[in-house]
C-alpha cells in the first residue's frame, strides 16, 4: 500500500486552502493498473478531493504509459478511421457547448491549449483560423500536434515560459485535474491571457450523483492521474484565488462516463484500454449518452463541470 501522506488536518485543500479532512475514498488504478492503492481526502469546506500520497514529477510521468488514450498513436487503419470520426464528433460538439461556445462569435486570435495531447482540440481552432499553442508533456503527442499545425511545446506550465498578455483565450480541457497545484497553473495562465481574455475549463464533476453513487468505481476518478477532484464550489474558489472572474458554471453529460463506470462496477477494471477495441467501445458509448443525460437531469448535475472565466479587464 502507498504511504498515505500527512495526517488529516495538516494539508490544505488545493482549491480553497481549508485544511483537508479524513479520507473519503480509497481506490486503485482501474485503467492502466499502476501498482498500489491511493486515497482521496475531501475538503470539509468546498467538498473537493485531493489524491494522496503526493507524487513528484518523475512519478507522475510514470502514471501515463504510451497506451494512455491522448498519447496512443499505434493504431491500425480501421482504428484510425474510427478515431478520426470520434474526434470529429467531439470537436464539433465541443464548439457548440459550454465552455468553448464562448469563443464561437469571437474573432480568430491566439489560443493556448494546456494539456493538448495530440492536438485534437487545438487543430479544430487552427482550421478556423486561430493560432494555437499547446502545452503537453508527451514528446510523441507534441509531434502529432505539430503535424496538425499546432505550436506544441513539450513540458508543463511549471517549466515552459509564456509571454504575458499574449493569448485571447486559454483552455483546460480535462487537464487542470491532473496538476497538484491548480491555483499556480491558473495564475500563470491568467498572466499569459490578455486583459478581458477567456479561461475555459472542463473537469470531472466530483459533486455529481455518479461520483456519490459509485464511489471509487466512478470512471472520472481516474486514480492516480487525477490529483485534484473539483466540485463547483472548489473550482470557483481556485479561480478566485488565481485572480480570475467566473462568468458561468454549468454541467453536462460525458459520452463515456456512465458506461465506463458500469464497466468498473461489473469487471473492476477497464476491459478496453487501448487500440481498436477502445475506439469501438467509445463509439458505442454514444448510444448510451441520451439515457445518461436523462439520469443527470433527474439527479440535477452531469459528470462534467464547465466554467467560463475571464481575466478582469
């Protein structure tokens, strides 16, 4: 078992700085099988969770094998075709919904995609006339993003220099939860975005009924890669501490969340972690999404949390 970290009441919540309470969840890596057991401590103020034990940069990198979805480029012809279709659908849908729809009427400018992976989202903006810069730790993913017209820079916000007041918008699309110090990440992006510019964030919704109902089998828990698990209150607190103003906060239903969670409930692990089987399973999940969306409406809140924020200007 992993070393649990400091006792309860001695570590601050990364979102709101309140001292964390006792462990509320124990879990394992059901997606890629990282050895050990990990704990999530919940904040008594904002309800957000924090993964323990802490991990240094080298250990964090080991949690992301080459087969990790956003990095995996070893696809056959059929899997590539299916993958392109899924990316096209996701990109088209993302621009029509919060938070990215905040940019639909904006003139093409400069956008920063933090955790850009292979450049799937950034490439959508490139096709619409934007200049897209990506930040991504994986060398192979950066190479794929550059081939699609993205200025992809290998590393993290901790070790990459960004000019001040340079971007019209910055995007954290399922990436902010992967960092141990989200406020520092948001503050660096705030400085890089021009006055009045957007910071658009999508993270798993730790306050959702799915998380409460399924606990450590909730797909979006994704231990140990997700370091901070945000509720709406926690994310709003983190943005405020970073000097950003929240314009809107909404939730939505992800495509894979509920089906993949049911898979964890039944099989205790991911049955389709990579390759063609993963792409086919992801495509089939789209058939279940309408039902999941109905359940989310009945339970008041989807499994994804979206925020449109601005740098005050």
